[in-house]
C-alpha cells in the first residue's frame, strides 16, 4: 500500500512486483464510472483522474488481518483544493486488500473503517 500511495508518484516497480497483473481497484469513484479499474493501466488511470479532480495525499495507518486472504488497511488521507492546494478534508479512508497466491488481486476503498468492516462481514 505504501508503494501505491507514495507521492508525488507511486512506486510502480514495487506495484508490479506485488500486485497481480489483473488487480482490480474498486472505489466510490470507480463505482460512479460503472466499474472498477483493472491492472496497471486501470490503476494509473484512477490515480490521474483522482489527482485531477481532487488532489490527495495519504499515509499508511494500521493494518489488520480480517481472514487468511483479506486485510483491512487504514489510510489517513488529506484532500487538497486543485488550484489552491489548501487542505479541504482530512479523513481516514479504509481499504480491504485481497491477496491470493502471494499477490494483491483486489483493493476496495471505503470512506470509513466501519464501511469496510461491513463489506467484509457481508462476504461471510
């Protein structure tokens, strides 16, 4: 996750090593666009669009194992005004990260820890 949220540019070498080539990123933005972002190109498109619409920066907070292949990741995040750079919003985003065969295959981003945990519970 640190490689994915690194600024000003993600660590693509690490992402290519750790993420499955068909990795799917699902977020509120991708849901509005009608689906997730797949693979390296999809992830890069997501980053470019999100940076253009509402620039952000994030750090890796806590990581908690949900089950043998899913982790909850908390990402303290700040959104900045596109022109001014003024911090508009600070919130901890949450991610559910799914790992299979040693690769990250899916990342789902939620507006809160509670939303992510609800989604994890609904899979059971």
